């Protein structure tokens, strides 16, 4: 069980609270959706759950224990922009090897061709890179996968393909999934339940678009 | 880039880049080997052969004491290159240390280094060079210290910015989550980005260092007259220009410009070769 207990976070003492006393539970094999408008702190929450940031108050527990300070983190985060999540001077093969020897079956399952592994990130498309990042995050030690707008910049076809594979793997390995997205239809389709913390708060000024 | 102008267009970018690098390296090798082969020529006087204009036998002519100008120019550029290379290397090492310190050792060190770099950049370059060289007693040592101590700010800023940007990059923040330690991250993530910046920065510092060393010497604050560096040759030639001995200034000046340009071409092509974006074009 991945548990977030009464999390509160702000980026500085002068800043507004992004969220306060937020509770979240993800069981192994469970797929939880997290909808909400931009700029409310969804990605920040994901970074706290994956150990990139530390919450001001509250705790994150995996199976009753806090996230490890060093070593492989069982909670892995996938970013919206895969091209920023890979070292531009590494070939795809090196990028994958950073997380250990990639599983050949997984590579084949996600349609990653061996020729891609000798290419640099700028020689691969966004969808191809996102699949590389996905393989990197899906080592045998990963228990929970946080997908932060993982497919929002991909075309519908690749989007469907990637999600189909991810759901299949998650079910097989009993992974807990957190799906962060604006796309209500996507969440309805994928998730067992949705967490509405960010969808309901309304004390941030809302963006109004006016056309002249 | 420059490589495109000189080589056949059916060659691909990589071949042209390698060819440009090769030609620059051969050029420098020829200077050093030729200067060595000339022995003591260019120092011995031959009063019968005074003030000869350039000819097939003596392409750069002779000076007012009958010394062969080609030999003098080659030896002069060798001294200038040596001084420039030493100064630029020292300067680049200072830049590397300060840049890394600013980016890695916290806010106070960062402020201090940034302030130092701003202060050094705000001081007029030539004034700083003359002051330092004079304070260090002139000569090759004075020129090297002056050039090394005044050329680090630009590269320091580049290295500081590069490391700061890397530290905030998603792929570097992600590495600890995959179980990688700080040493591994420094070696595998930081080094491949900082090393090319350092190398190219070093190569592009050479022309500045060589020109400033020559300039300092020309103004009389650098090498002594018995070390015939390019700056000394140019300074001496000034007295004979009005007598019509134009080749005394033109020949060494031309070689100086060609050497500086060669380093520029070398730096730009090495950069193209090291960057994966242009590596395979």
C-alpha cells in the first residue's frame, strides 16, 4: 500500500499552500485517477510521492515504511515530457541501462526496436522516447507507477497503445498506478476510482479566457 | 560552418569536420617542426643580406641585420603559441574550479564567484593585463600570469550555468531514484556535459590568449627583446615601416592571424564533433 498521510506542501514560506492535509491511498493492483486543472499541485504531489520533494507536513509510506533515502525507489514517476527526462548525450541503450539491464520481453511488448537503442534522444520521436522512459521505470523493483500526464502530448493512437500495454503489465505485476490527467474520458476509461482533491478546490483564481 | 567553404560538397559534415581538425593540427605541427629545423637561423646576422624584400629564396625577406624573417616568424609564433597555450590552459583550469565551486558549494560561494567574475569583466581588459604583467615583473612569466588571471570569467560563467542547469534537470534528479549515488551521477551525467564545454572553451581561449600576449609584448609590457615573440617582431618592425620595409610587419602579422583563425576553426569543429546533435550530420 502506498499511503500519503495528511500531506501539506508549499514552495516557500511566503507562498500559498498548494495542498493541506491531503490523504491518498493506492493499493497494489489499483489504478487511481487524479484529475484537476493546471497549476494546482498535481505534479508536485506526484514528485512528493516519488521522493523528488519532501512534504512540509505529513508522510509518505510504502507498506508502512518511509521511502528509502538511497537505493532504488519502489515508487517511480513518469514525466509529461520524456525528452527532458533523458540525458541528451546518452544513447537510448545507456538510458535504459541506468535502471539496470532491461527486460527483453518488456522491450518487445512495448514495441521498442533494437535499432532505437543506438540512437540519441533527438533522433527518436516523443512516443518512442516515452516508451523508453516507461521501460526504464518498469524494473522488477518498481511497485507503484505515477503517470504525470504521461501520454498527453502523444497522438490518440500511440496513447491507446501505450495505456493498453501499461494496464496489462500493471495487472500482471500487481502494480499500483496513479494516473494524473486533465482528460476526464481517459480517467473514466482507465481507473478504478478517482481522487477528487484537486478537482474540487476552488480557492485559486481561475483562468478566464476572453477572445477579443 | 567554415568547413563547408573549403571542402567538396559531396563529403558529409563529419568528414569535413574531421578534415578541418586535421588541417589545423598539421598546421601547428609544421610550425613547431619548422621552427626546430631552422636551428640558430634567424638569430645570426648576415650584413650582406640586409633589408631584402620577399623573394623565392627568402619568402618573408630579411630584416635590417640580414636575419631571415621566415625563420624569425616561425620561431616567434612558436614562442607566442607556447605562452598562449600555457596561459589559456591555466585560465581554463581556474575557470573550471571556480565554475564548479560556484555551482556546487552553496549560495555564499556562488555569490562570491559571480561577483569576482563580474568585477573582472567590468575592468578594462588591456588595463588589467598591463597592470598584472607589470606587477609580475614582465617577461614570459608576467604575460602568462596576466593572461591567465584575466581570461577566466567567461568560461567560469558557462561552466557554472551548465552545472546549475544540469542539477535541476529531470534526468539528473531521476538518477538517485534509480539508486545511483552522487559519485556515479557526477561521472556519468555531469562529466559528459562539462568536459566538452571545458575543452571547447579552452580551444576558443587560445586565440584570445595569443593575441593578448602579442598585444602586451607589442606595447612593451611583455616579452623582452631577446625573445623574438611575434609581439616583439611587430614592435621592432614599426621603426622600419616608414623606410618601406613593409614585409617585416606583414609577414609575422599574417602568420599570427592565420594561427588565431586556425584555433577558432579547431574549436568550432571540435564542438560540432562532440555534440550529439551535430555528431552524425
